């Protein structure tokens, strides 16, 4: 799940004595679902505070990937046929189908993901990998979305890594023939490719630190994480790769950055989800990624504020936590206390299947103790998921996307499944199911890779639900 600030505020309620506090900013959960073949997709807006549906405008058929921009003011969806939807998120109660903007990408593009952030020095703010054309479509949104430029990159591009206002972004390409992949450096002024950096086998996803100093590329085939020094526009000198032996996991597929700091102030932790082999359980690796900082400069002449070097302990795996089987996504509460992992199958080392044979689950990982603090079981049977009250304590379907957000009086976690027409809402004060919300369609599934070439690329997991949140 991605987050940004909503544009509306609730009215302030004032008492005569004392004056009441200002209302909380409005937040929405926004889910994309697929009602069926040749049927328009749906965008479902859910009020954060009341768990009520505000609107359900239609989008184009077979939606494949959904994201929002950094401010949370605009949403974007693509489908495998090359259609592109964009819509405002600020006032969902007035949003109707006719307000949805539609754009068609190049013929045969085969878009597989979307990244929405402004690139410094360029009008481009949306990047779509066109896997069949080995190009990145760079688009701008100035009232309506339009193509700015097509950038040629390596074969089978799958994802673009960057932050809002970043100096440069990185387009991940998997290549062909089972060899190593690469990332292309995208510059904003002028919009161009400045370098090609080798990474590991089958790179699928990446994240960039908020200070734009490091980018981390997950290599599913190699079981490693490539580390890019963004100011240098090259692999990190001291730690170019966090190795598989250090990761203590197999098949890294997703990552999130935790705001919880390590021993050096101001630096985050990288939380990597390893999917495993489909039989053994997956793991969550918590990795220390400290850089030198301003307080160290008097004693460390090599510490530059514009290009800080790795601090002691960079790349160290602080812990590896066992979760369920075939986990697909992890989302971290922004207070850094917990991570929520959705598992296609529950894992029970005793073989008792306390969640039921063949059912999924959600693992709640305590990022302070580095242990699973609780497991929330899933259910996928027709009888168990027929309505919101069928299984009030369970997650519906085999969950594949998750988005966590803090809030008052409690945070919430939103979960969708490719085999359920309901979105499950957890409350974070007790880590229990609060409710289920009908989506009228299945949660957005993984995009389907083309099969015409010699290599079928492994695509990034697609978020099915995001939250516009301050």
C-alpha cells in the first residue's frame, strides 16, 4: 500500500469551554477489483473512520496494477491491453465514472506496473514499464495524462524505482535467457538514460530511501538485494550486494522501509519479504542500512551530507522471521512497530493446520522483538465467505495484497484477495478483524506475463488496495 495526504478536513467541533481540537484529516482506503471478463473494473472508496463505501466508479476492464501519486491526490490503473485510467482521489463522494480519465499506451505495450512520482527537472510524473516493447513510457499529468517520452531500456522491464522529487529514478529490467538483469538510470534534465547498472537474476521490485541516497533492488532469482548509491549512480562501493547467505531467505519479492532507526540516528531499516519455495515457509529479513550522518562529520572527514558513505553495520541482517507459505507482500505501520505479511498458505510447523488445510493467513511481525506476535487465519470456502458476518474473525480468501496505516483512535490494515469479493479490515490496537467490505469484484490479481518469448518474466506483485493517509 502507498500513502499520501488527503485534501479535505472534517469540520472542527468547538465547545464553549474549552475549545475542542481540530478534526483529523480525512483518509480513504481505495480498492481496485475485477468483477469478471469483459466487465468494467471497479474503484471502491471506503471511509477510514466509518468503514463505509463512499463510491464505486467504473474503470476499464481487467485492471492489472494500481497506485497513487505521492500526495494521494491522484490514482492510476493499467490493464494488460494497454489501457490507462487516472482519477482524482480528493472527493470520492462526487467521483463518477465519467470523471475517470482514459489513455491508451503504445500498441502492444503490455504494461505491467505503474510508478507515480515527480522526477526533478522533468514534467514526467508517471512511469509505466512496457514489457513487450522494452521501453518505459514517461507521462505527465497536467489535468489530463499525456505521453512525454518513450525511453528505451533493457528487455522485459517490470518496475521503476524512485521518490517524489528524486534526482534520478531506476528502471528494472529482467533481460532474457535467464541471465542477470539490469537497471537503467533515468535522469530528469533532460529526460534520458544516463547509465545501465548490472544487478542480479530476475529483479522484481525495488525501493529508494526517502533521502534519495540508496536504492535497493530485489533479485528474486539470485536471492540477493543489489544496493545502488544514487548520488554516484553506481553500485554501492562497500556493499554492492546484500548476499543470499546474509538474507537468510529465498526468493525476495517485496520490501518496505521501516522508520524505526538503528544504531546511527536518522537511518531506517530495510524489511525484505522472501517468498520461499512454495513449500517451506517464507521469511521476513530486517536489515540495518545506516549511513554516516552530520554528527559524525567532525570525526569522519569522509562523511558528506550530499553523498554519505555506509556506516558500520550497513547490510547487517538483524533478524529473519518465519512467516507463512508463499507470502506475497509486506506493509509496515509508519510508527515502525509492526509489519503485516499476507500469506497464500498458513504455516504450522506441527502440521496441525490451525488455520485449516489450504487456507491463507496474515502474520503480524513485531519489529522490535523480531518475532511473529500473532497470526490471523484466512478462510476461502463459499460458506465461510458468503457475507460480511459469515466468519467475522477471519481474513477472506487467500490474501495477496496488504496496506497498513496509522490513525486515531486506532490504525487499520486493509487486505484484498484474488479469490474474494470482500476486503478485510484489521484494527491495529488488538490486531483483529474489524469488518469485511464488499468490493463487487475480485481483488486485483497478479498481471499475466506474455508467453510469446523464450523467457516469461516474473512480474512484481500488484497492490490491490491503497490508503490516502496523512
